[in-house]
């Protein structure tokens, strides 16, 4: 689905009806983040506990599950819980607790080196950790920061309110897949507890919690075409408007506004998304997760070029496009295809449209007559004199550098203006005097640029 294509930062009444008619709802393209978040680390992922001088009843292959398992001859139980945070994150919490209620220091019979093996179901950032000692489910208070590598003593944390060692000053990316020997926790019954300001004769529970946040996926480009309302060509020219399709192209949906301009200069970044073509910054009119509309920069060379979309997450893989010196197309949106006849958009000076009366409900239209001057619009027609580079709103009249001609029913029409439309950006305007042709609602419209014929099949309604 393709949303309305705009060329200027403010609406122009003369094209308001065209824009309203061609607007279509953009289908949502997203996966349930909430569903993905709860599966960052699947419940039941194995964790290996490798200790020194551990009792025979302690297994190095113990599986870390939501159901508690017993270790150290049944003196200690361990288990795991998972809690989603919003739609894109998850806490994975490891619990250790004595079964008798006695202190861990008296019940753990060796120093523990806890090594976790698990499988990430999606790329994530590891971005927070909580280490918390408890006495009968109450956090130990106070804590001191003499615990070495575990940092930092805090009064509050997201897992269980109360004193804990809580760190968030990092964000480490990890891809999806199996992680072996990923994180080690050293539980030394006497020294670690005592050095942390915790009485070894009281703490009977320990919590270790990891937080993961889903990594947004990199943008990916699937297609790039000239503006669909102007021909939808697979190639395009410098200064043309193009539509880029793909996934993860933007964080949200946004169309440029006046505040995005610097004087007459259009934005090269919108909503955190930018596009380069041939290494040069394009001018961004519209962004959404699945579509971006830009104006091709003026200095791009012809032939194969690399198009790259960049967001806050990173850059897309280069997408190969072909740039021609010109790739002309006249405005003929899909809503002007009536009964299988594709009409070019022609307007009278009063803003009404050249169509059979009543052809589109709610749109004022009439047939053109020989001698009427109508306005027709296009993109991709090349340089003008005096030059206005792509990315700038046109400030005055100008003339197309290439020779342009247009015919109705094979009869050449007089063109009184051919150039970039003043007050627009990258939009060409042609003021055309309708020639004397036989009345018909399907008069063929053809054009040439530099002696080369345009490839669109178009019609216009002409009356007596």
C-alpha cells in the first residue's frame, strides 16, 4: 500500500484533491514484540554449575528450571523465573535458597563457580544486573561496596525492593543463538558474603538477575522505484522522487513539516532515518517502518549506485539501483485509472480537474476544450535553467534544459511553460494549450524529452 506522495512542506490547494484521492491506508507491518520479549531466553534453558570440591550429589549438568532443583545434598534449592518488561525486554532471575532456612554460609559446602549456558531466541542487549542477598526473603540492609567486581550498592532495584548490587551502566549486544560459559558468578560462602557487608551467619537467600532488551533489527531494503504516481519506474534520475520499500526502515511514521526545513533546504534526516544514494545524502519526505520517500540528490552519477538506509539501529546492506540522466514520468496516480483508462492529471487554473464530469465522486471535473490551458505535472525531467538543485524549494520560474513536446491524439500541443514548479521541490510543471482534436473521453496523451518518447500510456478527456 502506498501513502500519499507529497513534494512540498506545505499543502497547495491545487493538488489537495489529488493527494486526498491517492491516499491509501498503510498496512501495519510489525511482529508482536510482547510475544518475542517473553521468549528471549526460553524457560528451561540449561545452566551448568561447575564447583570446586562439590559434594557427589551436586551435578555439573543440573538444569536451571522454573521448578526448583536441589543441590548440595538437598541443602540448597535453585530455580529460575522470567518476567517481561514492557514489549521488548525481559528479566531472567536466578534464585538460590537454603531449604532449612539456615544461612547459606553454613549450607554451601564449597565455593561455587556458576556458569550459565542458554539460548537467546532473538538478538538482545544485556543491559542490567542485580545481585541481592536476603534473610528469609528480606533484602540484607545495609550493604557496602567491598564486594569487588559486583557493583554497585543501591537502595532500590527492579527485582525486589531493598538493598542490592544493581548495575545498569552498560549495554552489551548479543546475537541470537546458544551461549555457553557466558556468565560466571562466584559464590564463596564466607569471604564474599562478609566482604559485601553481609553477616555469613544470617543470609539464607541469593538472587542473581539479568536483564535483556530486544535489539531492533537493522533496516533492509527490498525495492526502490520512482514515485508510483509518476510511472513507478525501476530506474530514476537525479532530482527524482523515489519510493523505497523494505523492513525496519524507520522507528515510526512521519511526513516532513515546516520545522524540518532549513530555509528553502529540505531535510536529509527525518524521524531518525536517512538515505544515501551513491554516497550522497537524499532529501527525506516521508518515513515509515516499511516505506521511505526521498528525492535523489543532484550529484549522483549515472549507472549502478548503492542505496543505503540508516536508522538509529544501524545501516542497511547496500541495495543496488540504476540512475539515468533522466527518467521522465507524468502525474497519473492509480485513482485516476477509471474503467481501465489511466488519465493523466490535468488541472484548470481554477483547480478543477480534466476528467469526464462525475468520473470521481466528490471531485470537480470537466472535459478540456481546444484552446484551454491546463497544468500537467511530472518528475525526472532533468536540469533546468536557471538551476535549482535537488533539495531546495524552487523560488522562481525556469526552463527545462531538454527539449520537451506533448501531443493529444497525435496532435502537438503548445507548451507555454516547462520547468520546475515554483514553490515546490522536485516537481515539474507544464502549462499546455489543448490542441484542436476530436472530442473523446479517451484522447491519448504522449510526450517526448530530448526526442525520446515517454513510456506511459495515458489519456485525457476533451470535449467540444
